[in-house]
């Protein structure tokens, strides 16, 4: 709240300061016989004033002589325009000049009005002229005009970059005019690899979105900003933990192995970075482009197999300075309650579980416990999130700059957790010589997260345990019970903290050698530093299964940097009906990461001054690491079109990487694409309702170098070895760790893409559709060897994966009087399939939290593998007539005998779930009416199934004294009672993974909704107040807290939050 007060006071101060500029600023002139135009230019050079006028109505070549020393602007303008019919209006730093014209002699009237763009923003300096006369005016800073006209006159309105309009004057005295952009004059420019292209000339699959296209929605990260707005891009929030990142997949999962091997390349203002999209301030984003096919992404070669995300940050624009102040405050809460048993239900099921296990029940009177402790309520809270951003931009003929600062703070919905982030950015460009331009992009970020989630602990905690005892000490489980006090654990962990610092800097110089030829050199560095510190104080034993009887300190630090130098040569030429542009480049890149980790136990006390590594008394442990890699790359592209109708593009990149041996040090990644703009053909001239029709096709190869840094080298293990005797004496030495294949090479992905772009009714309705086949080969896998070899398995190129899919983006934009309407439907479908493995292997298996994931030819990567549940054994007779199963008993789970051998064993397991969604959907609707704006965004995923279980709070029955979900109230209690849920039995966890644990994770979610009103004030160019909600509605069959999670599923993932927001945007 204190920050909000400071924000309001600062905003008021800024308003007052802005209004006083014209009164405080002085101008000195000493000109002799110079033109009015030269005098106005001199005033603009001395100050921040900007003039607006219609040069058809002013005599700018008239010569004047003025001598003023430190005079205010009013006195100077009086001297300049003395004896003329020119009047002026000074509004802060904007000066409107207009010529008073003779009043029309015939009967007329005075009309007023306003000229706006399609978004309702005022157009400053638009020409408003009475057709057939020289009578006219220009609009002021609010887009308003006043004019004397005769009855029946026609107004002609024009402004650069907009289609002119004509309006006949009727009986009304106030005429509101909306100008629409001239799409031919203002072809949308899209950022692509190492440059930009007009969208109309694109031949590849490039998705592009700007913040203004997404509606006026507040967001705390770039990934959440673009989620659902680009087809073929799946973004999954890793968890709702404050500050947590996202998993981004472009056109599916393309390779086997670690998840990070499937991450797309991130490029910020031309600088390739390895990670950290969450550290980029979304307030600074000007546009986002996603390169999805080989034609668009091949320019990034060996790092582009998983797609490329290009982030372009804001820069200053020519014109008056623009100051923006933005802030919001949100209240967050759990997106969904998680229902666990109350104390009476818990005691009742515990007794039943003991009885079913042949043991004596332990709770004499379950009803006497009542509801007990609601641990989920005890550890959650309504949390505050707040953000404050101030940015300023300004530009002139020779320079521009953008400066921004943001502070963001989020309290977690789990108590004693949270996240803070502060960021600063400065971007600038300057022409220092007629042909030499220089510039920079510099961003500094700091963030910290603190606390640990105790969600899993709270789900499992016995509700019979109190938060605190009557004497004020912490509550603990009863005798024989397990578990720990989650509120106590939350207090214990709140001092744990992770901090990170990042500096992202990019400098460039650009020289125009010839009109057609330009050279550019860039230098960039990405520096990161991280510190993770966790202290666990000495505490009493709480429960049978908890022992924190000694303090422990963990202190980890890491430093890393990546530097990059690019040397680029650009050629651009138009002649007759031809256009050719080309680029050739050289890139150098190197990285180093260093880490030191320390753990120590045993401290004299828990005071903060004692919490340093060398104060620990025992169990000292220290580890560390140093990694380096480097790249040398050559690349180029050529784009040619004939009559802007037939389009051709070719790209080539050659990458050399330190990750590969001398036999495969370099990889070669070519691509090509063609497009045909059918609507430009003569036979389409009469089909006026088709604004755009383009067919595209592309093919090419990309690489993936995200493997171990030294896989082609034999690595050594330095250790103490017991070589002789009984092993008591150890000798230091080294040994070879692995067998190696010195000829390992790049993983290669080839993509075939066919697309169509369609626009109708002046692009009011537009469609972009794509079909792709994405094949990855030479995937690096571990070759199986006998354990008797005594070394780790070598890495070889063997795997193959195919992704096929369809994408569609349907957009509608129109205006009906004062109502502006924008809608979009974004859809993507992807099918993933393993196509090849090592010949000696039939499948690859990984196991995480008891979940078996298998990658086998003909199935998706990491499919969940297990038994098929056939019901519940109801009677002993049914067991006798069923395939044999050692765990079979009345009331337990019955599995299907898939191989018909009359027994249940591991051979009866099969593929039971695919944790990757097949389809993604985004639906966006935004409207503006006069000062009001409304936006709504729905997002969904379909065809995904998750494993919903675990040791804590999932579907496991009562065992080890853990609480469970209320679904166990519908358990089996006797023959015919249910065929869905087994009986609870102490010691039986039903841990054999089966369809019993699999739940559909399809969902459709109201991701964002907002309503705002914009005040157009003279003192403030624009002030918008809004309210918004996030994650307000979710439609899903998933029984857990949140189906929107990464991985194969877990009952204890920190859920996303539902939030209610109020915000303010001020533009000066």
C-alpha cells in the first residue's frame, strides 16, 4: 500500500511538472532574414517543443528577423508571426499553428469534431479541408477541429499513412471522423532472423504478435503474454510458484532425452540467449515473432531445430516525448479448493484400513474428532501482487531513446513464499555521421524467490493434529501417527532464498556504404549470477518420521557469461519489376559457466551472524564445476520477388561447435521457400472482395547442438581407489569414465511446410493456415553395453522422431461507428511419433515418481505405460475365475489380461496415456466503444492425460497415516458397492500404475478478462483505469487442483492462482 501511495503522489507530480513546461522554458533567437521554416526548426532544436501545422495554409518561406534573449515561447511566437493571420495554441510541449481565413460569405455554420484512428486514439495534425475551397484547418493534440462551412459542404480529411475520407455536412454540428490505415502504405513489418520483412512478402511460417494485438491485458511475463496467441506454440506454466518459469514447445517435442533439449532458441534484439524469457520485462516488448519452419529458422542453424522466438523491445520514435506510468495491484487466491478428509472421516477410514489389513483399529470414537484442522486453509492465503512501471521515449531526426524501470512483487498463495523482480532498460540509437549509425540495448534485472511450498505436506498432514497445542508449542502427530506440522515447516523455510542478477547488453554500429549496401557490426554479452541459500535450524523431533535435530546450511553460487559478435553485410535493390535483398554474416559466440556449492552442519546457535559456511562444525561438503563452449558460424540469405507476386527465398548457415569432434565439427543447414501472391494476378482484379491470397511452400534442415559439452571426449574420474589389501588404504588416481564415439554429429531436423494466407473485405477477415511434417534424425542416445565393461555407455546418433500437424489463425477486425471489434481464433494440432531407435533396443524407459514413461517406435515420446484397470474384485468366486494375480483380494483393483496367458504380470502393461496435448486453442475477443474497452481471452488444451497420484494427497489409500482426497469416501465397502474405487487397506498403496491413476487433463480456461475506461484529458494525454480477472473459470474433468501443469502429472504441484486486479495507465 505504501508503494501505491508513492505511485499516486509521483503521478500527480509528473502532471504538474508537465503542465509547467511552456511557462518555465525560455528560447533565445538572433536571426536575420531567415525563413519561418528555419526559425521553427531552430526553436525545436533548442527545446522540446514540436510544431504542428498545415504547410498549405502557412507561408513558411516568408522571411523574418527576430532577436530575443531568454524569452518565453509566447513572446517569441508573437514576434515571428506579427502582422500575419497566423494564430497559435501552446499545449505543454505541442504548438498548433493555424491561419485565420476569411469567413464564407454565404450562409454557413460553425462545426466542430474529432478525427480518430480505428482504435479511438486522436490523430494529431490531420488536414480537414472543405472540398473545392482552400478553407480548412488541422486537428489539435486531442484530434479536435473547428471549421466554418456552408450547408451541404463536403469535408475532405487526410493524414499520412491513412486512407483519405470524405464526409458530407448535414444538420449535425459535431462530426466525428475515423480514418483507417492505408495497408498498402503501411505494410506490416515483421521481425525475422537478422532483419525485418514486410509481412506480405513472407514465404516462411512466421507467427507474429504485438502487445496491442492481445487486448489491454496485464501480465507478469512474456510467456504468459503470448500464450494462446500464436498457433503451433504450446506454453505450459511449470507451476504456480511465484516467479516460476514456463515450458515452451514449438510444433511438438522433437528429440529424446532431457527436456531442455526441446527448448526453443530465444533471441532478444538480435542477441541469442540460452534461457530466461521470464527475466524479460513484458512492459518493454514491442513485438514477438516465432520462426516455426526451416525457411524462416535456418538462418540460426544448429540452434533452431526447436523453433526460434524473437523478442524486439521498444525504442524511441520521432516526435514529442512520451511518458507512461503503469501500475496494478492484484489479489490472488487458490484457483480451486483441494478436498481432503476431515478429522472424523480420516479416523473412520484409518480404522477401516487397519481392519482390512487384519489389524486393530486405533481410533475409539472417530466422531469425537469433528472436522479437525483444515491444513489447506492454514497454509494458504489471499496474496497481494503489485507492479509499478515508468517508461519514457523520445526521438528526433538523428537520435532516439527509450528508458524503462519496473518493480514487481508477488506474495505466494502458499504462506511464506514469494517473488520480487526489479528491471531497468535503456535502448538508444543515434546517427553520428551522415552514413554512420550506432545504438544499444541494455537491460539489468534482479529477482529473488523465497520460501518453500509445503502444499504436499499439508495434503498429507493428519487433520487430527492441531496447529499449536494449548501451551503454545507447535502441534505434532499423535502417538503412532506420521507426518509433520505444515505450518511449522512453512515458518522453518521462509528464510530460504534464491537470488539472481542478469545484465543483457547489445551494442551496434551500422554504416551505409552505398544506397544498396550496408555493413553492421554488433557486440553483445549476457552475464548472470545466482545465489541459492537455505538454512535449516535445529528443532525438536516432530512425529516419528521427522528429524531436524541438527542445523544445516546450503550455499550455492554460480557465475556465467555468453558473449557474441556478429558481422553483417546487407544488400537491397529494386529495379523495374524486380526486388532483391541479401544478407551475409559471420558470428562468434562463447560461453562459460562456473558454480560452487557448499553444505555444512552443526552450528553453535541459529543467529543470523552464525549462518556462514565456515561456522559449521562438521560434515563439510564442497562441489563445483566449470563448463565452456564456443561457436563459429557463417550464414546468409537471399530474397527475390518479381512484381511482388512471385517470391523466392534461400537461406544457408554453417555452424562450427566445440561440442563435436574434428570429423563433424561443422554442420550445414540450408533451406528454401517459394510463394505466389495470387491476388496480384490480373485474373483476380474483378474479385475485389479478396484482399490477400498467397500460397507458400518451404523445405529445409535445422540442427540441435544441445548435447553434453564433451560427449566426443573420454572423460576422467579423479578419486580415491582401494587397490590393495582390505580397502582400508586408498590411493588417489584417475580412471576413464565412458566409452566414446568420436564421430557423433548434429541432430538434424527437416521440415516441410505448406501454408496459405487469405484476407477478405479489406482484410477485415483473415486466415493463416499451415500443414507441416517435421522429421528429426540422428538423435543422440546411449548405446547399451554390458555392466561388466565397467564404463558408462557411449553416446551415438540413432533416434528418429516425427511431428506432423496443422495450424490455423482466424482473425476478424472491424468498426461499426464508435464500436471497434477484434476477434481471433488460434488453433494448433500436433501428432508426435517415435520412428527409430538403436537396433538393439525396442524402447527407452524412464521412471519418475513411480510413473513408467516409455518411448517406443509407433508411439509418442514418453507415453505413460501401465496396466488397464478392469474394475474391482467383488467376490472370492470372481477372483477364482480370473487370471492369477498375487495381490488379488476382494475389494482390490482388477487388471486386464492383455496377452491372454491367464495371469497378470509385467507383460500385461501397455500404453495408457499421452501426457502431451494433441490440440491447443486460444480465443480472443476485444472491443472498444468510445472511452470503454473490454477484452476476454480463453485458452485450452485437449487430448492430454495425466497421472494423478503420489504418496501425498492423491489417490493412494490411507497408509502410513497420511490424509487422502475425499474421493475415497466412495470406496468399495462390500460386493456391488462400487466398481471404481478399491477398499482402503493399511500398507497397500495400489502403486502399480494403471488406468486407475490416469485422468483426462483437457481444459478450457477463461485466462484473462478486463474492462477499462480511458479519459482523454488535456493535462494528461490518456489516463486508463481498468479492472481485470485471471483464471476465473476453468472447465475440466481433471479432479486435481490444476490441469495446467508440466510433466506427466502430480497431485502436489503448486497451483496457479485466481486473481482480481485493478490498474492504472497514464500517458503524458
